[in-house]
């Protein structure tokens, strides 16, 4: 198998993995927006005295779910599914932005969220350390891998023949 086929398979695997993650996370957010309460205390940051640091309204939760679906859409655009309608470079730089966003989430706010948080003894903090931040870092790495393996589309001017 040649190097191109190997890179293409890695690209496809990274895209599929991120799309599945984004869709599952979106479904969780839609569940919570619809009034679901399972795991809600596990996923919202709390202070060391147990008070929630955020109580997102339903509209915000739905917006996060929609954003995650858009991330899935942008991710699939990196394999050329929408080349007929949109230049792939838009998806390429979109995936880079998504990767940087999740990298920032993994780093965190240095207090309640991320690898460098100072509040570490709460239920959320333990989940964040063991699951949420590593997942964000994993998503970020996959996004950067997709960006790297998806070469830029040449501009029409660079492909024209010189006269």
C-alpha cells in the first residue's frame, strides 16, 4: 500500500471518529435541553463548596448542540463531500479553528476547567481530569491531523498554464 492510501485512510478514520464524537455530544446536549437530568451534576463545573459555577439556559444548551452538529458538518467537508458547493479550503481552515477551540478547552480557565484547573476535588473536576479534558485534547489532535492530511486546494490561477 502506498503512502497516499495510508494517509487517506488515516484521514477518513480521523474524520469518522470526530464526526461520531460530535454527534454523540450533540445528542447529549439535546437530551439535557429537553429536560434530561441524568449526568447533569457530573458535567457542570462546581466550586469547592459544591455550588454550580454555571446553570446554562435551555437556549444555550441547544446552541451548543447545534454548534457540535456544525462541527460534524465541517469535519465531513474535509473529505470532499461538498466540493461541488464549497471550496474545501473553507472546511480545512474550519477544522483548524475547531481544533484550536478544543485545545483551549483542554487547557481550561485555570480555575474550574481544563488540565490546569486549581479546583480539583469536586465531582466535575474529577470527571474533567479523567474524561472531558482528555477528550477535548483528543478531538483537537484529530482536528489538527485532519488539517495536516487534507492538502490545500490549489487556486485556479496557480493551475493555469503560462502564455
